[in-house]
């Protein structure tokens, strides 16, 4: 029963984040706001155990999330062979840009400017 309570709490925080973003028009992704709400709720020790069980259950089945991606790659193999090189370049370049920007922001934050 604790696993279901943890999943319910996770979904409740996600839904509360959605509602708050839609009502307030905040320029913040709803899952981020929901995660912030969950972080606040995790200060209560009574809620930690159910969330931990739900997290363990979800992480135990994380590999199932990769099945649709594998099916998509197999289904659209022709597109991948045609545009795969360009996609690889776009992924690598965007990853490096994201890392560089993150490093610059962290450097600025650590300086205290």
C-alpha cells in the first residue's frame, strides 16, 4: 500500500504544479514546480518512506521507458540512415553548447557576482 501512496503523492505534486502554473501563468515548467512542492513535502518524515518506495519501484522499471525509443529507431531506420549524420552533429553541438553555458553560469554564480 505504501508504494501506491507514494505514487499518489508524486502524481498529486505533478498535478498541483500543473494547476498552479495554469492559474498563475508562471513562466516555469509545471513538473519543475511540482518537484519543488514535492521537495517541500519531503521535509515531513512520514512522507519520505512512501515516496522512496515509489521511486525505487519506478527506477526498477526504468528500462521499459527505452522500449518506445528502440521501436521508433527500428521503424524509422530509413530516416535515420538519411539524416543520422546531421542529427548526430546537432546533438553533439547542442550538448557542447549546453555544457559551456552551464559552466559559465556556474562560474558566475560561484564568484558571487
